[in-house]
């Protein structure tokens, strides 16, 4: 029987509340499909640890994770710690240290969940954002000069490499081949004069290797508008780090709630463990109340199963999510209901 070694990082806020439901679902599917999990929990890798010790995780944190098959993360962030400190102290070092250069964010409008967007209907909106995850606009190159003086300045450099963009594009085009065969590239080459024309050139170059995929490009501002006005037109959307970050959160809102949204941080070559996380954040305003929506974490667990080679088990989870939303009125508060985290988890487990 296959055993998968899973690192659990609850993190901050509601992270510790949504990971246990994901574990429960994973264990049910393991028993059904004949595999097991060994969990190692890193409960103190968090902002609380930072406030206490000055670091989000130990100096050997990546070494502790290196032998795991996958990482399941809850959330990162706390009002007492600046976001750039918490993210660059935990999430981003894992992404970059383990070359998780693909950030995969599926978007779907489920039956039973009313989108705030009039034209976003269940069965029609089902696409995925493929975001570059380790370079681009979120580079570490830059700095501050003349701090505290009237001429103080800050410089932040966007970095796109041929190797980094090409490997992301190849992943996105291959994914489009497996789906509906349509790809949209997010750009802003009419205003960003160096990096975005380079991005566009590489998209056109790689597209030649995938003649069965129809593709086009949209400027990021127009694309954001079309996500709202015509969300059903998209299949695979590929974007740089910043553009993909913004577009995927916007798309999650179009789908009805950011509490639904999962994400995978993938090292496609499997040289390092990949990491899976809901994108809703730590939500400190509701932490500790037992009302967090566990769906983002559970759907992230499904993506983890697929990555680990269990697509049927992953489909069992997404089918159960679809059934609960379509056939019951059990909803957490972000979806307009009154169910607690435990109530919703119990209903999902019942369906499973």
C-alpha cells in the first residue's frame, strides 16, 4: 500500500481550522482507494513564532520539508506582522526553494452558488489560471535609497527569464491540450516596454509547438474586464506573477467566494515537494469562531491527490463538493448560510 508523507503547515488564523477537514477527507479517500498518509505537522511555523523568535520558520525549515511528498498549507498572515515579512519568511521561500514555478488556480461556478456576476452561470464558467510563481514582478532585485529624506526612492525590478517563462508556457499549453484547447495570455506590452514584449515573443514562439491549441493575448486591464463581462469564454489563462495573482483572486470572486478557491504550487519535474493551499488567507476577523469555509482547503487537497497520482480519488472530492453545493442547502456564512466549519465538513463526508 502506497504511503504519502505529507507536511502540514496550519500557519495563521483560520489555517488551523481548515486543514483538519482536509485531512479527514484525505483519510476517507485513502481508505477507499488503497493508500495512506503520514502527516508531520509544523504547528508553530507562523506569525506567532515570528513575534516570539523573529522568524516564521526555523533556519533549516526547507531541509525539514525536503523529504515530504507534498505540503498542505493553511494560511499565512496576522495583523501584528507586516505581510511582506510573513510571506517572505515562509510562503515565498518554500515556493522558490523548491522551484514551484507553476501556481495553478482552477475557477469554477458551481450549481447552487450564485455568482455576483450576472453572466457567470454554473456549467459554463470553468477555467484555470496558470501563474508564474517564482520570478517576474515579485523579484528580489531592487532597493531603497535616501531613507527618511525628501528625495527618498524605491526601485523594484521585474525579472523575466527565457528559461522561466518558457517552462511556464509549456506547462500552460500542455494543459490547454488536455482541456478545451484554448489559451489566453495576459500581457501589457502596450505600456510595459521591455518585459511584456519579451513575454509576448515567447508565447508566440512556444505556441508554434502546440498547433492544436488556439491562442490569443489580452492586455491585463481589458482581460480583467472580460473576466467579469465574459467569464465563460476562457479555458486556460497564462500570466506573469503579478498579473496571475490579481486575475486569479478576481476570478475567485466571480465564482462566488474567495473561500472556495484552491491553489497548487507545483514543481512539475517533481525534484522537490509541491505545496497546496487555499487562497482565502488567514481571515483574522473570523479566526477562532469555527465558521471558516473549508472548501478551499479540501479542493486543494483534491489537487494534491491528483498530483500524487490519484486522479480518481481527486475526482471523488470534486464530485462531492459539486453534490453538496447543488443538492443541499448547507452553506458557510461566506456563501450566505449558517453552517459551521464542522457542519459543512460533516455534510461533505456524508456525501463521500
